[in-house]
C-alpha cells in the first residue's frame, strides 16, 4: 500500500494545500480526507476498467 | 512478478486519469467523472495498441 | 524500442485524446499517427544533435 | 542505507517545495519564500501522517 | 552531488532558457548562476526543516 | 553499458525538448521546430557544463 499512500500524498497535497501555513488547517484536513476517499474510488474504477480489458 | 506489474499499471493509470478526469474534490465521484476514468483507461490501451500495430506495419513495409 | 513506445504513448495520448470518449475516434487516430511520426522525427533530430556534441 | 534515504527525501522535498514556493529568481531567498519552504516540508509531513492515521482507523473500523 | 546537479540542471534550464538560441547568452548564464545559488539555499532550508522534524 | 546510457539520454532530451519546442502536431516538423530541438539539446548541455564548472570553482575558492 506504500505506493498508493505516496500517490495520495502527492496528489492531495498539491490539490488541498495550495499555500502551506503554520499548521495543517482543519479545512485542509477535510479536503485531504475527501481527496483521499476520491482517489481510492478512482483507483477502484481504474482497476475494474483495466482488469476487464486485459482479461 | 505478474501481480506486481498489474498493480503498477493500475497505479500509473490512476495517476494519469486522475489528472485528466478529476477537477474538483466533491463528496463522491460523479457519473461523468466515472465515465471519464473508465474511458481514459480504455482509450489509453487503444492508443497503445494502435501505436504498436502501426510500428509493425511500418517495419513490414520497409523489409 | 519499449521506452520509445511508452514515451510516444504518453505524449500523444495527452496531445490527441483530450476528452476520452466511448471509442478511439478516427480523428484521434489520425492525430496519434501524425504525433507518432513527429515524435520519431524529433527523436532523430535530438540524436543527431546529441551525438555530434558528445563526439 | 539510512543516510541515502535521508538525502533522497531532501531532494524530493526541495523539488516539490521549489515549485510551490519560488516564483522568480532573485538575489536571495526572501523571508516569505523561506517560510513557505519550511511550512511546505512540515505540512507535507503532516499530510502524510494524517493519511496513514486515517487509513489505519478505516482498517480498524472494518475489522 | 550528481542528483543535486541533475535537479539544478532541470529546474534552472526550464526557468532560465525559455527559448533556446544559438548559444548560451550571458543573461541566461547570469540567470542560471543565480538560480543555482537559490536552489542550493532552498536545499539547505528544506534539509533543516526536514531534519528538525524527523529527529 | 555505454550504448544504453546514450539511448537513455536521447530519450530524456527528446521528452524535454518536445515539450519545449513542439506546440501543435503538423504534417512535418518545420524549420523553426527543428532549430529549437537542436538548440534545446545544445543549450541543455551548455547549462550542464556551466553548472559543473561553477560548482568546481566554488569548491576551489573554499579550500
């Protein structure tokens, strides 16, 4: 799962923390949490599409 | 290892298609985004096949 | 040639398939074919420039 | 090798935070840019911890 | 130091040589020299921030 | 392996200079694009030499 964590970190940091401040604001945490859920959803959709093609 | 290569491909496609299909983060991936993600994977694979096929034809014509 | 195919795939997909649809449209195929030829031309120009410098 | 992994992380963060914090090249990195670079590293690490913690909680709730 | 040189090369080429001409202009050299110094400053700031967090 | 390193460099430069020099896909690479690609490779190598030389001078002055 390390690769998935790295990708989520990279994508969600760049989407949610546009101007890094003194602490991780609660609005940024909410954004990261949502972004993380969306990324895992996307990963599942992509898996299904890819596996159904290569089978 | 086949399983690891499969996972790696899924990571690569999720990365690429996320950038192409997801603009803002909402409460759920909507229908349009889901279709875009699926089509993105399928069209990328189509493009890949198209390129390989065309390269082979070029080679055949040269020999 | 695998590396070249991967690069062409990456560059030409992003240039030619801006909104992925239900199938690879013939206009998209034409674009990919042209893009592929241009990429290989560019590869040749870059090779010549690089080799003439490192010799 | 721990020393090499440390160096690699510093390269990765400098790359990422350079793009986020440095717009034009001036004669010295100014106060605002320095703060941005420091915060960029710290917030990235916070985000990383937040993600790992949240994943673990999800797993715990599922089991 | 190879990794640092590669990163400086990549970042400073893209910042300073926007339209590559027949030679490296002196204004481009000045820009690369400054960019290189800034990149190494940034590297030091990032190191300090990172090391003080992981300690 | 020297041949593989050469090929890898050509791939890296084609990738970089393609993004810098090719905007739209036309029927042939035109004169301007060709000059841009050649200059892009040469200026990148110049930049590389300039950086290494300047680093060495800094080291000499420090010792």
